[in-house]
C-alpha cells in the first residue's frame, strides 16, 4: 500500500518549471543569499575565491535559474590563465536546497557549456565533485598538472575541453585574468566566426 501511495504521489507531482537566463544586477542580493545558505561564511576563504576576488565574471557567462520569478540557482564562469593558456573557471554552482534533484543544476551546467562553446572558449576548469561533474564531461585527467594559488584537493580539480586537445599538456598555476570590477573588458578568447554561429538553446522544464 505504501509503495502504491508513493508511486501515485510521485506521478501526480509535476516537475517544478524553471528557466535559465543571463544574470541581472537585480539578482545579486538573492544570489549572495543563496550562496551563503549553500556554502556558509567560509566560502570567502576558499582557494577558488582567490580567482574571483575583485573580478567580474566573463561577459555573458553568469547565469540565473528562475522559478516563479524567484532566483533558485546560480552559476558563473571566470577568465583565467591555466598554465599560461586562456581558459574559464566555473563556480560557484548552487541550487536552492528545497529544489534539488529537479535538474536545475544540470540545466545551468549544460546552458553554460553551450554558451561558452558558442562564444569560442576552448576549455573550462572547476574544483568540484567528479561524481557530479563527470556527467557534463569534466575529468581530473584533463587538469592533472594545473594548480591553484592555495590549498585544494587534487582529485576535485577537473577540466573540460570544448576544443579537442585544448588542455593537452596544460601545466602550472591557474591565475585570474578577468576584468577587475569597474574596469575595461578583458581580452576575450572568443573567435569571431564561432561567435557568429553561437546558438543558445533555452533550457527549461
Ligand atoms: C550540486 C548542486 C548544484 C546540484 O543541483 P541540482 O539541481 O540538485 O542538480 P541536478 O538536479 O542536476 O542533479 C541532481 C543529482 O546529482 C546528484 N548530486 C548532487 N550533488 C552531488 C555530488 N556532490 N556528487 C555526486 N552527485 C551529486 C544528486 O544526488 C542527484 O542525483 P539523482 O538525480 O540521482 O537524484 C546542488 O546540490 C547544490 O547546490 N549543492 C550545494 C552547493 C555545491 O556543492 N555546489 C557545487 C560545488 S561548486
């Protein structure tokens, strides 16, 4: 009986609708609130934060998940030099704890990857759990010789090649290269031809 009730309940609850869109300045307060909730105050002490301190995210690569007009997820990418090569660092990714396992995190990830590839970027690096990020094509092998300016767990350093071979032989320090807050835009790794053909697929359920 209990099993039947569970099945009936599961089928009668429709998945919560959500949409992914570019982050707006009006999202910032809700984004910070969500990040505090997900990571706590210690988030500012993390080594990854050194890549983001005093920088703006890469242009066009900060995303918000919206549900019923409310911010429920966030994801941003940042310009870095990874062992001397232009790349992007992804993070933080966070989803409202009450709305997990609905595919919001996956939608943010897939949307970000499609947009970054469309803009001509060649690779993305992140620090995160391989069991989650491998489904999007991120692997430790791709970033095995890269290091961050501070302590980090080697097995959580993952890389994704948007162009085959983009991270081959990449070795050395990952350093921020993004636009400092309030300054001119950084040099982009985008290829004009790739940018022209960029197609953004709206992701929502
Ligand atoms: C990680 C996170 C963004 C996933 O968001 P989400 O919207 O629930 O993700 P999805 O719906 O796409 O995927 C959920 C699935 O991933 C799994 N998953 C979540 N975090 C995982 C992890 N760290 N390792 C392995 N699997 C994980 C869930 O168990 C779930 O599995 P299921 O589909 O079998 O139920 C969310 O759990 C979160 O905000 N966590 C706290 C912040 C964080 O750790 N961010 C990542 C580091 S930057």
